[in-house]
C-alpha cells in the first residue's frame, strides 16, 4: 500500500479515490501484477500508474494510447489499461482517442476528468463547461465543451461508461466490469480538482449524479443518455455492445525482432512489480 505522503497530489484530490478504486478492482479481479500494464501521458492523473504495484509506461502528453495499443499488439496476454486526464486524452491525445476506438483492441481507457488542466495551473480543458471562469480564462470559457462519451458512442466504442470519484464502491465495480469486457472499454471518471476547479466540486456532483439501472438498448439510446448533462448526470454503463468484433493481435507479432527487444526492455525498465 502506498503511503499518502509518497503521492504528489493535492490533499483531497479525487485521484486518491480513483487510485483506491482501481487498486481494489485489480485486487478483486485477482490479476497478477506482472500481467498488468498501465500507460499514461502527462498530468496529475497521469501519475496514477506510479502509485500502483503494476508495470507501467509513462508517455508524452496526449500519448497514453499509442503505447497501450503497441503493448497489446506485442503482448496480447497482458491486461492493458491506459489512464490519463481529460486534457491528455481528449485534448492533446484526441486524435489517438478516436482512432484507438476504431481499432477495438481489448484494452481499457480511463480518463480522470476534472474539467481543467490541473498540472499546468487550471486553464480550461476540452471538457470545461461554457462560461466557467478560471485564473487563465477570467472571462469564462467561450468554447463548446467536448462530450467524450457521445464521441465514444458515435465512433463505435463497444463499452462506454461514466463513474464518479465520490462513489468509490460504485466506481470499483464499474472498473471491474470495464476491465473484464472483451474489447475497448471507455470509462470517463468525474474527478473534482480541489485546487483549480471551484465549480465542479464533490458537492456539485453529489447533488446531480444518479446511477443508471441498465445501459442504453442500442447506440441511439446510448447517445441520448450520453447527452444528459447539467442538473442531472448519469453514472454507470451507458453502452455495452458485445456484437462488435474484437481485433485479435497475431501473437507476438514482433518476436525475434529489434522492436520486440525494445518492448521487453521498456516493460522491465518501467515496471514496479517485476
């Protein structure tokens, strides 16, 4: 167990709860740590892999997904989870987000969505609500916020869900379901930033979130659910489509090559488990 003093997040940050939920999910799924790889980009949420006893690869800003895809192709037996923030996955990494969903490899994509760029002092991110003011956008955000779940549904993601850091037990079960799912699973996690976002707080979300009983019956209904935002915010599985073919990696496709050796070296170098 990591001591809180060893973690470089602000006291009260929602990432602590997400870390606990993810650790609990992996523990209850009984996946050996040596068989798990977390990838991330840069940002507060991207520090997550360093605070769990698993293999990990920290990439560049917006580049959490390319390593996840490459690792899954080279080592299909591994459980691969990409975890980063909304700025990293939806902003700098927005193109990778779209095209990774098209591939439909068996990976899990987690986004800690605090609706700001938390590491770089709180400027508006792709998911910041319109008219929300901050220190670097004092007149209020003039851009239309990205709806990542609607994008995921529209592009063809087979598993789309939303969690809330303040509902840790619910989030843990949601993460277990996403990791077990065969195909690309997308989970957007509402993660209050206690330092730079004074609007989307724990209290704000607790007044608005409600649990979905069942996913949308089809992609059209899932798109309608994904569009609900404001006074009511659904959490849970929005879409679960097990009919879409999963891309199967062709074994160790880079075996006996320089690329394979580099991949093995990277996994060993960035591992905290083996």
